[in-house]
């Protein structure tokens, strides 16, 4: 399934807000995942759930190479669009 950058960004904002139990408005797309306290297990879960939602294969280590929501959105959009 093809998704726009905006749809991917919205999905990631919602996902991270739920995971961190904070309002979506408090999630900054330029803040690194490590600054939000995501460990490797949480990062693997996020990348796996995103891959399932998009219907594409993503490496579990993706968040290591793309450390912010904006970086992931740009990378994934190239893969999924």
C-alpha cells in the first residue's frame, strides 16, 4: 500500500505518542528516538509495525540509521512510494 509522506508522518507521530503516553503535540519530528528513550526493542517494534502498516520490508536497524521521525519519513517514503 502506498502512503504519502504526510500519512507516514502522522502514523509515526501517533505511534510514538501512544508508546510514550504523551500528547501528539509534544512529539517533535526532529528529536532523536534515543532522546525519547527508545531502546532497541521499542525501535524494532516501531519499524516492524511501520513495515506491516506500509506492506513493505524494513530493516529492524532502520531507526539506528535514521534517528528522527523526519529522517524515517523521508527514507520510508522513497521505499514505499
